[in-house]
């Protein structure tokens, strides 16, 4: 250590006066002690900071490891996007469907190919007074909620005596409105998060609804012609396998304008569903 005045080496033992220039060294030693203390505190702070950063890094690593281990467990025990049930926020995977096979099946049977069944089946016969009969095949594999809702209403004869109140040639005929206030069901179509591959081609059966996605209750419609604008926006859940000519006959009746929207679709004669019953192929 050198004297701060003459810069000559000081003897050991921290003398109070420099033996060379006689400078009082009391304050010099105090300043050195303070400086040494500050350096020690800085070193301690740096060490503490390094420890904090190390602990933080270890915590982040622990979170990453936990996330990696936890995600597969959630996928195994929870609902994944590919098997999400209707009504969840995830979009369901589209069931496999060959629309060419569907088109080939539409109106491929005869009315006499079916017999009435006391037990519920996936086939329903609608008897339309003065027009004929229609047999529809329901597809619960494609739209389970809509198909089951329709079957429940058929089982309690809800549709007996209801009308086709909207007839739109070149588009569809709509009916099934009863007087009972029914609960709404989930809309099974793509824009509502449910993949439904059944397209709205001639002969297809689909649920009618209001503007709200989940507002369908009992009303349904039968396609008189293809209409792709409905695909992904309405819940198709079956199709006509016999009696499509009955829809053609209904579309030939005189019509009036709807007073609310001007649509030329109001039947001027009654188109009554006398009965809706379960049938089964012979």
C-alpha cells in the first residue's frame, strides 16, 4: 500500500503517520475500509443475483417439464377436438359418408317395401292426407341429437295432425309445427361446431330453425331440389327412401304470399300430416 501523498510504500501495520512525508493517514485508512466494505457488498449482491436468476431458470424448466408430462394425460382422460361431443365448443370430426351412395339410396324403395313397427326404428312413414306417403330413413350416426328428437316426437304422435305450412317449389316443403312449447336442441351443423357431412340434396330431411343456431324444436323440411347454401348451416339428419313423388305433388298446390316477408310459399289448401309412424324394411 502506498502513501496517498508521496506515493511511497507504507510499512506494515497501518502507521498513523507516513514515515516519509509525515502525512496523517487516519482518514486514508477509514476511506480504504469503507471502499473495501462497498466492494464486499457489491460482490455479495452479484452472488445473490446469480442465485435468484438460477432459481428462476430452474422454476421455468420445472414448469415446462410439468406441462410436457401433463398434456398427454389431459388428452387421454378429457375430450379431444376429434371426439368432442355435440354441444361442446370443439368441432367434431366429420363422420365418413359417401354422398353418391346416399343419392343412390334416396327414393330407391317402394312404399310396400316397409311394414309398420311397434318399436322405434330409424325409418318413419309420413302419411300426407290426399297426397300420399313418404318413408324417411333417419341417420343418427350423422346427427344423433336431431334424429333422436324426431324419433321421440314420432313416438308420442306429436306430428299427427300437423301441417306442411310452407311450400316452396324448387326448394323444400316445411312442416311439423305443433302447439306445444318444446325445448330447443343443439344445431348439428358445421357453422355451429358440429361436422355433418349429409348435404342438402333433393330428398334430404333437415331440421328447421330460427336465427339462433340452437333453436330447432320440431319443425323439419324435405328438400324438393338440391340447395348447397344450406350445407353446414342446417342439421340434415335423414332422407326419403320411398315416396319422393309425394313431395312433388305437394309442390304443385296453389300458393299465396307470406304477409310478413312476401315469400310465395303459403299453401292455399291444407297439407296435413295425418300420421307419423315407425316402419321397418320387409
